[in-house]
């Protein structure tokens, strides 16, 4: 211990030693200024969790975008096992500091560091002094005096840590205190993307090194990540996932570059004007339109958490409808909840004077992956989305190598089947091309749709724009038509039907629907899974697939029904219809599948109102196939009996 250090030696048996309780140092500095700070919302978040009954001292709470730790600090008493993540080191460091504050005794150091810094007026002409004060540059982030003090604080904390005089928790706590001290005298509008051209009164004050605010509670352990959440979410074991991503285009790496440099202490090469460190490694796609929706869906789909809480703002890219649709897909619908909380938000130059700002708190209890049902982004007649669970229950117990969706349509069934190889087949070339197109780059696809919507001013019940894009589409030679344009047309057409005339011109009239958040969510989930699966696309009559069927192949057949035809396959619009002859050919085909040692499932309607399909009933009975009644029928008919027929 140096002579200077000895002055601050204290009695460790004195409970007032804990600096956070020391009377003369119990005052807090101004709150850390941070975009999207959740200090004002923590009570609402705690109340939500209390009402849902998810507090459990053995549970693991994962704060995936921890920011400055408001939420983690507030829940540490209820969840002593915490995981925090943020792409910025300054965020995880500040959060760790708040979490560990109640455990920092500085016993090895031997004195109170806050008293030490208050009495020792040393400065250093280090990186902050030379880079962010008007000493060797024109930058006015700090006065020369405060910059010198900041360099001294950072040097001394590091020196104590490297010489093992403070432990890792105390080190993070003191760095957090330094970050808040810096925030209290920075000559900025709250962030560090730029400095003010004239000195603000707060910047002219002498910097003080004081304890930061911390809630009561002791954490048992904190696991820290500095990663992009989408890269690690599938591997993080947690019980409660809290999401608070960026809302808008603000890039936090740009806005807080100086704090990142202060924590990393790496003296980086900086840009000429703002003095920013390279920000590319810190750039987040959550601050971009469409990317944010795609990442949100992926995180919700892949997390191992049982409970998900999502905090978002009505200025954000992700709409409440999108969140609701996504949460209800991957969570139990009856547990979903959205709470709207009005609050005074941070106002930057883009939203000065704006009103009706609110925060959303979304909650859901997640389903097991086996219960999740993906839905096609096509509103396809005869869709089996509501039957997926029943279909999967009646599949063979052994793993399926190749699953052929013989009459693929919207691909609602095939996309939900766990098979090594999926074959999507549909004889309609337009529908086939649509499903294929969903496997293209999702962001590019969404931007293409957005461009057409703006170009033709597409909107519900706006006839002129819809007819204009329909005319454009129909004038394009069939072989050159873009399925993305067709999909945009479908989105704004009557009941979003797929309807052509005999000349293969799209002729669905305008409708009152649009590309809402629910459809966007379906689209993004469907596209993500298509990219993951090994899907082969074929566009041929079902009979042409017989030669490739072997015992490792499972055939699922969901053909048109003779009693109910869609507008795309009724035989009147340039496509082959479905008749008794087609039905008999299909039965012969399935018999041939059986003879090849393969299994099949046929989804069909046995009866609708007065129509009873005696031919199908006799065929199944003659071949001794299993006929299973479907408990939940599809469609608008009162007297409807839907069945599945299997050969196993």
C-alpha cells in the first residue's frame, strides 16, 4: 500500500464501509443518459411477471439487449441467475456494475475508492484528453480538465485491477461508475454521435466520481455475452427471455462509440470529425426495416425460454400485429397479452413535438417446437393449417426420409413435416412458382413488394392502383412474369384469391385486404423454414412421380375435392380441373404406391351436404385401407365429413 493509499484505510467491520451505503456518498448522479432507457418501465415489467407467476429463484432470466441494465437490475432480487447480452461492451459492463454493486467491499484495496478519487485531484493527458477535448483536436466532448480527470480515473481503475487489488466485480462496478460520471459532464445532446459547438453548462462542471444507482438484491451468477442475439439465441439456456431491441434507425454503436472506447481502453484509430472508433462491428440489423422483423421472428422461434417478454415502442419498425401473429404462432394463444403504456420518451430531432408515444409490453408462454404450426403466406382454398396437428399425430412413428406433398398447393402440410427431403409438387405453374419464390432472399422480396405498393399506391379498396398493376402484370409474357408481382397482386385482390381466366390473365377483382403485420409474419416464418429445409420443387402431373417412389418415400395427397373446387382448379380458367376420372387415376396411383412398399396418407372429403363420395368409400373398403375421421372439419358446410385414408 502506497503512502497515499494509506490515508484511506478503513475498518472493514464497519457496515458503513460498503460504499453504496456510506452516507456521504449515497447520493446518485444524474441518470445515465441512454436511448430507450427502461428505468421508467421496470415497475410495469415486474408487475407483468408477478401477475403471470413466473418469479422463481431457480429460473434463469435472459436480458438479451441489456442496454444500461435497468431491467436486469430490477429483477435481480427475483432472479439471482442472470444472463445479459449486448453487442456493446459498455452496456454489459455498466449492467454488470449495477448487478454487482451490493457485493463490492473493496477489502483487498483497503480503502474507499470514492473518497480516494474525491481527494486525489490528479489528471493524465491520455487518450480522452488528446482525442475528445479541445487540446490536440477541435473536439468539444469534454473540457480539458474533465478529460484529464477521466483519463486518470480510467488509468487508476485499470492499475488496481491489473495488480489484483480489486476483483472482477469491483472492476466492472468502478467502470460503470466512471461511465455515469462521464455522462454527467459530456458536452453532448445525450449521445456521442456528435458534440455541441458551444459549451453546455453541465459540461463546465467538474466531474465527480460517485456510486451508481443499484436496486437491492444479490446476484448469484451472471453470464455475459457480447454477441448478436440472433447468433446465440438457439444455444442460450434460459427460462425467461426479455427482449428490448432498438426501435428505429439509431445505431447504438455510433451513438455510444466514446463509452465503448472508454471501457475497452484500446485507443483505437478514430475518424476526423466526431472521433468515432470503427463502428461496423457494432452495427445492428435490428435498426433496419424488414431486417428487424426477420430477426425478431427468428429469435422467438429459436429461443429455449418458456416465457417471452418483449418491450417495444410505437415508433418502431415492428407492428403490434406482427408481434401478435408471431407470438401466437410460437406460443400458446391463450397466454398472449399486449399492454400499452404511455410514457415520456426520449425526443431526438426526428420526433420533436410528436404526441401519443407509448410503449408496448408483449407477453407469451412459448409452445414446444413440436406444437408449432407454420402457415403458408398464400390464402389457399382447402388449406390444411388447422389439421396439421391431427395429420402429424397419424404419421408413421419411424422417421421419414422423403416426404412428397403430391398436390402441394400452399405447402401448408409439407412445410410442417420433419423429413430429410421434402418434395413440393403442384401442376399449376403459377402456384408452383409462387412457392419457389418464397425461398428467395426475404429482405429483397419484402423490399420488392414495398416498392410496388408505393409505385401503384396499393391500398385496401383502392381500385385504380390495383387495376393498374394487374394490367401491367397481364401484359408481360407468361414466361417472363415475376411471381413476386403476382404475390403483390394477390395481397390486394378480393379475398386474396389466386384467380386466372382461360388466357392465363390474372382476373381477381380488387379487395379490401393488404399486406398487414399478420401476413408479413406468416411470410417471414415460411421463408425462413424454406431456407432451412431440403426442398425439391416439381411441376408435373402426380402420375409422373410414380417412378421415383420407393420404400423410403412417404406420399401425402391432398387433391381437389369433386364437390368443392377452387377458382384456380375448376377446369374453367386454363388449368386442368378435377373430375371422377382424375379421382380414379389418383386411387390407382396410391395403389401403385402401396405396391412399391411405400406409405401414403390421403386427405379427402367423404361427404358435403347431400353429396356422398361412394366411389372413395368403396375403394378404401375394398383395399382395406384405414379410414380415419377428422375431428375438426374445414370449410363452411354444415353436413361435412372429412377423413384421412392411410395404407398403414
